C-alpha cells in the first residue's frame, strides 16, 4: 500500500491534518493513518489514548462531520486509522474548502470553488439559469443549424417541423421555469460575450518563439457555430493549404489533419471554463496548439485520455446538445480521435497536457522528414512530390507535372532522380499511361 488519492500517512497528529480530512470528504473519501512514516512503516504512538478521544471530537466540532477513528495494533505497535467517507454536501475547515486531487490537497478558490459548490448541489455551471437573458437573445440561424444536424444524425428527428424555439430549448433541457440556462446562451446566443466576456477564441500565428507574434485574430459567436467559424478563419488566414491533384482535379489539403483540428476545437468548447480565459489557438511553423482553461474531472488522468474512458464533461448540457446536433459522434472518444487522426496521417502522436490552469493539445507537423529529405539533396518540387505520395499512395508523371506546374521533361528528370539516385520511390509498370510511382518501404 502506498500514499495515493485516497490514502495519507502521518507520523504524529497535528490539528492541521483536519485539512486532509476535509479534502477527503469533499472528494471521494479516504484513509488517514497516524503513526506511520512517509514509507508507510508503522512507527507507533505514545499518546494514543488521548488521541482516540480528541481526534473524533475535533473532526465533529471543526468540520461538522463524523469519521470512524480506529485503533490498530500490529508488530507490537499501535497506530490510528481515520476513515473518511465522501460527503454530498460541501465541507469547510476554518471557512476554506479543500479538495483531494491525486496525492495533494487543493485549496479551492475563484471559479474552482464556485463550480465545486454547484456540483455539491447537483448542478454544473451550464445548468444554472441566466436571469438577464431572454428568448430575444437566441440566434435563429444557430437553432436552424442545430435542427439540420439533429435530423441528419437521427438523434432528434421529431424536431424537423418544430418552429417554436421554446419547445426546442425545452427538449434540450436548456430552460428552467421558462428561463434560459447559461448553456442556452452559450450554445445559441446572438452575443454570448455580452453575458460571459471571455466566451470567444483567440488565434495567433507565431514565429520561432512565443515572443514573436506575427498576427492574431479574435473569433466570436455562440458555441454551436464557433468551431466552423474558427475553421474558416484558420483556412483563410492562418494555415497553409498544400495543393495536390487527383487526375485533373485540384485538391487543397490541410496543413494538419482537418478532423484532428476540428475535434480539438470542439473539445475545448465543450470542456472549457467559461468564467476563465478565452480559448487560445497558437500556430507555429512546426505545431498547432489549442488551449482551454479548465481541469480534468476528478479521478481522470492524462493517460486515461489516450484510451476509452468515461465521459464527464465540465459542461454536460453543452456536450449533450453537441451530441444531439451531430457535432460529436460519441462521448469520451474525442481525444482518441485526435490521436488516431494524427497517427493515420503519419504525424507524431499529439501531446495532451495540463498547462497554465488548463488543458493543452499540441499537434505536431512532420517537418523533420522534410528537413532530412532536403539535407540529402531533394529539391522543393521533389519534397512536395513525396508529401503528395504520403497522402495519396501513388503519383504519375502527369500528377507530378501538375503538382509543381512544370514541364513533362522536368517531371521525368525529378522522378528519375527519386527512383535511381535517392532510391525513395518504386516504379510500377514499364511505360505508358498506366505507369505510376509509390514510396519505397523502409
């Protein structure tokens, strides 16, 4: 047995350990052992009779709860076990609220404290009524966009002919006593920033360092339409769209996997703390970062996000509406989809981490391969051709010519070098229309 989220060892009793009991009671419960050292070895207690009388009284009078305080004898030594159960009401110590996260106790303050107190009443931030908002604040186009997704996904087909906004919002449980909840304003509001000033996204294009901001833009709007707005701005202004051809058809690809970016944005919109900072999107030459303020649900780790896990969104009413509107396919799968999309595109595994009071997702570009190709002597046209091959699996002389806007002779010369000099590609077919090239396996 070792110290963990639910277990703590202390060699001697101090009244400050009431903080630990408070933190356990506010989280999942736990066990506090008095008379054990940091390695979990029993050291024993001399004043155990007095402690067995004092500790239960101090817990009850200072915290207002009751815990089992047990005497345990082992190896001719005595120590105390304090069993703390989880409480459904918030527990404070000296007017402050503590919460157990991992193997540490956190003093809850600000929005974390507000959200904690809401959860203890059975509510989440997005489940609270916004008394200042009216139906006039709802954007009709956002409702219509939701209806299309809900019908197409077959998750709410019965709203196809529903015209009454109140009925639709009520079906989504976004009303309470005929008043709009915060979730309704965030999801479908004409101007959510009027009520929640940071309910927007900020995009920045950087050079080689965080200090080298090239340009930036703010994207505003309700949550249900925000991801599409951000994607449009990224496509027009921030990301390079490599051009390739399939036959005679021009194809504009994304600099990073489109679905990975989209899923990262939707995750940030659903899970962010709307009383905190705006969503921040940072774009560098070699990576794409999405950051949102917020914390992981209690008991969930970063490693859990890389496998199938239970879905406990910070804003469950937002998540439910996104699901019913067809914007997400399954709860608890978003981060897995981001990882798989990047791996399928031949990119490194994205990095998901806790950073600056929030969650950061970094998608890396595979520029190392391009650097290696350039270092061994490939020109820019050939590197573009290799990128095309990685995306499509094969390339013809005509594809290569159109891709680089060059003559047939130059295309033939470049491809011959890739085949014979660099030995990177394989020729399939001898001559004629059916001849094409594929990447040589390592």
